[in-house]
C-alpha cells in the first residue's frame, strides 16, 4: 500500500505552512478581539461610574432646591398676607408699629 498523504512543503520553500492547532488553543484573531472587548468594557465602566455619581449628586441638589423653593413660596405667602393686613387692617398696623417702635399710648405700661 502506498502512502496517500500529500507531501508537505519543505521548510524554506516559500509556501505557507498551517500553524499547529490543538483543539483547545484559541487563535490570535480571537485573542485580539477579546482584548479589544475587555479594554472597551473597562473604558465604558470607568466612564459610566462617574457619570452615575454626578447624576445622583444632581438629583440630590435638585431635591434640595425643590424644598428650598417650597419654603420660599410659603414665606412669600406669609409676607403677602402681612402686607395685605398692614394695608387693610388699621388695628394690625397700629399693633405692629407699636411693637417695632416700643411706643405706648398714654397710661400704658410695657411689660417684657
């Protein structure tokens, strides 16, 4: 019986030789693609974590400002009521002026 295998090219003859591959060895292209994917994942995670932290800080600041606005709105309403009372209620106006200046009517005593 004759050997039916094709003769392999002698080394240095210029024809490409197939690399030796064992069944569990990944090829170079797969390793490069895996490395690129790993680097991309690291860059993505490294850039997203600060963005998430910045978003959380922005949301906390927004909530703080919202509470501050609500407080200022309540103060504005209180001041508007006081303005209306000073404008429309002479008894309130007199009481407020006397409290601020410490003035009394004749015969009154200030007790503090």
